[in-house]
């Protein structure tokens, strides 16, 4: 069980991203149950009558009632088995586990995770929603793991008033005033921030003027690319070519020939981890070895370095720049719990997503006279919106009225001699 693992696991070393080592507070730990099937809970869904004499006021989005001997069920949508994501899905799940362990029970009720593991895709997003929504005992969902899954699942969650808070999806469209969905909340910063920073660094710091873009034909990279294109043109550069691939394509021979014909001096390729590694491996043998590559946060990990064998020239990436003391302490907790260092900072964002959700649950839940815990779905959403100045592992989090709870702190890393080195902080 995780509790014993947390007690006995040992600390390992060697992580490559920046983290000051200063202690932070922790709360008492609790046992985390991980279940794959629907857990027991007395539920009153949207429009249903309460089953307990301890029921309190009805919520316009519906109520979840947790019996006195039951658990609070939270869905977890992490794409752990999708090879495209490398270690991202697993580390996202571990961030949630650490958060639950740190937070403890809510009004005396333990937390139970109801896990799904689906592909990082539109179809995967639909499967997440169709699997978790029928289980009305689930008070909220943490996830999904990537943009396509978020975009596909969010309208379905929205229609059922099931809140999904993601520490991985940076889809800004879902948290904009005119296009937001009430069910969606994120602690990951906007993908567009990385795209704009990549273009700024390429133009101003590296002196690049002719860019080509490699992206997905699906929506996973859309906001990265739009921001990069707009910023490069605004600064005076050119986007001289664009090419798209399918996620998991892995064979880039034809793509590189098309890109090379445009004679670029910089290639922007915000890809998922496995595709990013395959593309950079090809770089060494495709005539692009001296051309500057800039990727996104999925490049900036020790897993990525291992996949490419550590040998690459002129490879840069945008990604998180976390210097908070909470992040330092959380990283040590991770290493103690799992006997290895995290490969990237991804776990910090799901940790923060889980913590602010648990805080909101604590504020929104009410105990009836018979010991039943009543959680209103709209009350929970409103409680999340009250998050202000929370000092998380990813920064100081304040939620907007449209579900953006993120803190943006990003930088540029350069892959040199088999490790990522910080080279630019805006």
C-alpha cells in the first residue's frame, strides 16, 4: 500500500531541473485506495431526490451524498499506458496520490480514486467521460492528460455538471470568458505562453528569421502553434513552411524533406514526448543537425534525454521554471515515496490540481444529522472559484471566474552534454 511505501521508500538523486531544497508544511497522511470499478456511495444525482434523512439543501447542479461509512470518490483520468506520453501519465497520477496523502480526510471521510487509463486522444477523452459520468458517486475528476482528451471530454462533463480539473491541459480556449466551460478547471498554464516564448527567444536571442513549424493535424498543438506564428510574424520574422503529422507517426523521413525545402534557420515542433524523441533522433541524420530545434515542455525531461541517447545539437525547449520552496519539498517527497526522481515537473501541476480540489471539497461539503456528507456540484465549482493566492508547487494560484487557476512561470532550456540546462528566463 502507498502508506507503507511512503514510510519505507528511499531518496534517489540526479534530477535535472532546478529546485531549491527548503522544507514545507505537510499534513497527516492517509491511506489511498485506488479502485478501477464503481465504489460504494449513496448518491443523489442531478434531479434525483436525496436518499438520506440527513440531506441538506438541494444544489442546482445536483448533489452527491456520501454515506457515513463510505468514501468520497474522485475520478482520475491519467493516460499511463499511452506510449506517446512517456512517463507523463504515471507521474501525473503520482502527483495526485501525494496530494491526497498530504491533505488527509475531508470531514472524517477518506478519499478514494476511481482510475481510468485511456489513450491521449479525442477518442480517449470520450471514453473517459463515458466511463466516469455514469458513476454518479464521483464528485469530480482530475485530468485528463492532454489537450485532445480535454477538448473532447469537457462538453460531456459539462452537460452532466461533473467538474474536471486538469494539471496537464493548457487549452486556453476552455477557460476564456466567451468560450469557457463551467465543468473545466486547469492548473496548467496556457500552451500559448510557450509558443510565444519560443518565437521570442528564437528571434531576439538566437537571431532566427526563417521558421518552419511541425505540428499535429489534430488539436493537441494548435494553441502552441498559433502563438508561435503570431509572435514570430509580429517581431518581423517569417514562417516559411508548415507541416503536420498524426500523433504516433514516428516516421519523419518525408516530413523532413518537406521542411528542408524551405531552408529554415529554426524549426518549432511542439510534439508529445515519443514523437519529439523520434524527431530529434532523426535530426542527426537528416541534414538538420545544425538547424535549431525548439520544442515544448514535453522535451524538457530526463525521459526524453534517455530516449535520444543524450546526443543532440541545437535543441531547445520551453517549459516550467519552478523555484518555489513547495516544489523543492514536493520533489523530495516524490523521491521518498517512489524511490526515484520525477522525470519532469509534470507531477507538480496535478498535485496542485488535487490540493485545490480537496480544499474546495472541504469548503463545499456539509454533514447532515445522520452523518451523511452532502456535496453540491455547483457549490463545489463555486468553492474552487474562491481559490486565491494558494501557494502551490507550481506557483501562487488564483482561480478566475472561467476556470483558469494556473500560474505561469516558464523558461528556455538547452540540451547540452546529455542534460537540460536553463539558458533564458523571460
